[in-house]
């Protein structure tokens, strides 16, 4: 058979299929095959099928076979069939689903493993249900390496479908040193895609907080790249231990491999940060759900501003530079930045978990926030020992309204807030923008206060728009509406 690109008997149908063999798809397919699972793969571009099959041979994954004909690919799967899609979100997914629906039968299942907008997933669930097809949206985090050796998986949608492929997903998911399996059923509908989206928003916040710590340490603290590598390496041994802190330390060690080998590569990287949209989706959801997420929003805005490179270069010629006031005690300053970073991180995760909690309640997804934090411990980009603390917080109180009021996290913030304020003050004094760190502090300061100046804002709204307000002393007249209007101009 011309379409059979890898040898094993056609009588042995595959346990699962995977369509889409770009970086993530190819590596995830090899991951699944490496667990002894029979998997068929297919791609619009035949050369990627050839490449994947060759890699399977080279990497000793004999249970993978490739197809260049879509119909033969589908027919190579055991019934009821299960197939994963890993293609670019949007029109490409729609096209692949349309193709699948020509061949699939009632009881078969499609699993979209891409970064997809959760409402698209819910629409596709309904579309497939009309034909008796099961549909799942599954978040996959961990990048190329995670996909190949064990990602964090966030499957949502059909519970029946999840149970069908549970063993395959558990076999291919990341496993931490303490035995934690980084996959669990998230919830029905678009829950899996939604949680992955918020995960990516938290990732934006984490990365921006680290970038601001770097900016402070380098430009205020005067640390060299060698000292930065050591500092982040030391932080990776304590409460900040995480994948992102680890790779940050490594980045500062890398010498330029395309130019002067005495120079550091990080200094040759243009200060423009790209994005693929999931951070923007998270900020949009923050507005839609009326859930404050200033750390994540600041991270997104920082990426927008970074893209204005030519404008920033012109602005730098117009506005005077600010003289840096170096700290008298460098070690104390580094310790303060570490504490500020950790406290800000608590706020960032609190914002993300609040978004997940709010949507879970709205959609009645019955989400387990502790389990979600647990499956992020390995495989994914935001994996960190810190997540154990979040899992424990939700174990203490599954109905926790915010991580900030968990007894342990609250005490940690109290213990670090003096350093946090010193760091923000130093940043302002030296003209260093720290929108995520300062935004996190403002979030904390707003949250901890029983009374905010919002009374004036609401009074202004009532003054110019008759939007009404509630009185602090209760209803003006028993039995009437608690919302009242005043003629403010009549003094």
C-alpha cells in the first residue's frame, strides 16, 4: 500500500490518530508512540509525514505509522475512532474538522489540542453532537520539549471521550519527581481550552515580572550577566524555583554563537517581544468577567510597548535620562527584589485563579482549582514548586475566594511587603518601569483596604449621568430601592 510509510500490519488498527505535524504535533505523536501506543499520523504537507516517520525510526518508536491520504488515515483507527488535531487555531481547525466529518461515524471523537478560543470549542461541540461525534478541547503546555517527553495536559469537553483516551493521555503526560501526574479532566464544554488560556496569561505575567527584576538588578543594582546568572541560579534553589527562573539563569550564561564569542547573546537580542494572542484573550476575559488582572494586563501592555522600538528610540532622544542612584547595599537590594518578585507572583497567580474560578461558576464547570494547580507542576512553562503551595491552599479551603487571603500566602505577603515597597520606590526614583511589579502591589493595596475612593467615582457618575449610588448607612426609606439619586448641583 503506497500510503503506508511505516511498517506494521494493517490488520492492527491504531489506538489513536494525530493530524497536524508541525513542531508540537510531531513531538506529541512521537511521545505517544514512545509509550507503546499504536498511533497513525497525517498532515496536509506530505513531507512532514515523511519527516515524522523517519524520526520515529530514528527514535525507536515502531508503533507510529504515517499516511498521506486523509481517508486512509481515518480508516486506520480502531472504532470508535479517536483523533487529535494539532493545527493553528481558527480557519485551519475548521477545515480539518470539516474533513473529519466526511469520514467519522457516530461515537467517534475529535480532540483539538491547539490554543483555541473556548467559545469556538463549545460551538464545535454542538456542531459535532448533531452528527453523534464526541468533541474535546485539550490544552497542551510545555513547548517542543514538553510535547515530546511529557507535557501538562488540560482536557475538557466530553467526559465519555476523556475516559476513552485517559490511559493514553496519562501515559504521555508529564510526571514530576514526587509522582504527580500532570493531567486531569478539567470540565465540560470549553473548560480545557479556557484553563489553558488563563495558564498562558499567567505565563505572560510571570515572564514580565522576571524581566522587570532583571531590569532592576542590571540597571539599578549594577549586576553583570555573570552575576545575574548566579543570582537567578540561587533563586532557583528556593521559593522561586521554577522552569522560567532556571532558563533565565541559563540565558545569562550563553555567549554569542553568531558573532563575538566574548559577548553575551542576551545583549544581542532585540528588545521586541512577540505574542500569539492567548495573553490578549486572558485580558479580554478579565474585562468580560469583571475580574481584576492588572499584573497580566501590565505584561500584555509591556509587549505592546516593546514593539514600538523606533518610537522609543526617538523618545529617548527627546526626554532626559535619569541618573541612577545605586543601592548602598547590593546584597540587600537583591534580596528585596527577590521578595518583591515572589509577592508579585502570588498576586499574578491569584488573578489567574480568580478568572478560572469565576468562569467555572458562570459555566457550572465544577472546576477543582487545586487539581488545576497540581497538573501545572510539571511539563508546562509555568511549572514551579510554588504550585504545591497553591494546591495546598485550595485543599485547606476549596471555596477560597482569593489566594491572597489564604493564611500562609497572606503571611508571606505581609513578611515581604516592606521590601516590595522599597523595590517599587527604587524603580520610580530611578525611572525604571515596573508595571507588573507595581501593578501587583497596587492590586494588593486595593484588595487589603476596606474602604476605597470609589465613593467619589460613583458620586461623579450619579452627578453627570444619574447612575445612582448606595448609601453607607443603608436604604434611605425602608422598603425602597437601596439605589438612590441626588441632585448634586443643588448645594
